[in-house]
C-alpha cells in the first residue's frame, strides 16, 4: 500500500496507542499528575484542527512537555506560598518505575535542570530524533544536542557519586 493511500489512525486509535507513553513522558518530566496532563493533551488535540494529520503525535508530545513545564512552574509558586506543603504523592505509574530498580537514575534525573531532563527523557525514553525533540521542546536541534550532552555528563557524575 502506498504511504499516500494509508489511512491515518482515528482519534480513538491514537489515544489507545499513545495514552500510556504520554503518561510515562509526563511522569518522567516530573509532573505530579501525569494522567491528567496526558488527558489534557488529548482534549486539546480533539478541539484543534491540524493542517497535517500526521502532526498529531508531535503536537501531543509538545503539549505534554508544555503542560508539565507549566504544572511544575505552578507547583513551585504554590509551594513558596504554603509554609508546610503536603507530602508529594507519586502516581502509581511512578511507583512501578521506582520499584523496577530505577531509583538511582530517577533521583539523578530529578536533579537535572528542566531542559536537560526534557532532552534526555524525550531522547532515551521516547527514542525521538533530535528534530522531533527540538519541536517538542521549542528549541533548535543544536540546543537539543547541548542539553543532552550536559545532561548525560551530569547523570554520569551523579551515578558515580551514588556508587561511591
């Protein structure tokens, strides 16, 4: 079948295939409510008309990155105003990841600056290309390389310190 004649997936098919990966993405980016962020991304896609039907997945990833970034910004402001913040509740998805012996890596990942964390998560958890990462983050491909390189160096150093 020719690529031009292949049918684009329906919204329901896209949701079924991409909801869990987008929840994982939001969780790895540090969102305290990754399921809500993934749902909001799909809700925004549903109400939007994209010029290119093939751009839906890229739009969803970029929306999840932006929503997670905004949510973290909001939480920082709320925590500054609140003297005793409630204990951070992790999602069940996050608990599974932690239980699978990723604790050290996730701690080191959490300590990375936001942009470096986004570059690493998009590259190594979602296996996106530099171009796709640049689109999702709203930066140039060169910036993606810089953020990823610095993140890997910082992760290597942090993990060596954990082992010592």
